[in-house]
C-alpha cells in the first residue's frame, strides 16, 4: 500500500514534533522527584578565590519553595540580605565565608558562589531541596507556601496559626 506524500509528510512531521516535545520535557513542566522528598547534599571547597556550584537538579520556584542551607562544620551561615523577585537571591555570611544563593527564574538549578575572606580553605556543606507549595498549603494551619513571606513561614499568633518560639 502506497500513501500519497501530501498525507504522509504532515503525519510524520506531527510525530517528530510530539516526540521532540516529550523528549525535551517542555510538554509538561512538572518537578521531578530528585531533591524533593529528601534533601540533596554537596560540598564546595572555598578559599580566597571565588568558588561556584550549580546543582544538576532543576527546580520550579513558581510551583515549589526551594530550601537551601549552607554550613561550615556545625555552623550555619546566616542570611545578610535578600533580593530579586520574591527573595530568590540571598546573601549569606559566617565563618569568614560570604556566599550568594540564586534560585531566580521559572526553571532553575540552585546556584551558589562563595569566597572565604579570612583563614584558610574550608569545606562548605550545601543542603537543598524543593518543597511543593501544595504540600505546605495543606499541612499546618498558618504556614505560608510562598517564598515571598519574610516571616519565616509562620503566621502571627493572632491569626490562629503557628506562633514563633
């Protein structure tokens, strides 16, 4: 059986387009499972020169809250400044290390750049994960789901939510 070219070409083109969309993951933008249920961890050696880290996992800040923690030994670096849309960029400092965490964009990996301004070389531990905003919203009453809330994820006591310690 022979099919005319005018019928066969559009069908083949449609199949190639569908396969490309499915293969690239752009047909449905949903977070994967990596670094969602359990936090992912990485280490970055930091010294007087700038060091960079970019996660292999991609996060969707519009659909999930991205939690990133940096520490040197048992000391966690503290947030010095927040910037970018909805606080997607954070500057941290501690133990002679200054770092910038960036999770800005609709689809982005966790990006960290760090430098140590005094002392020798140290190992900077990174822990990061994506937390679905649906899971947060259905969880405890009073816990905010977005990254734009500066109250640390808790509601004031008069709202009936969780009060800070």
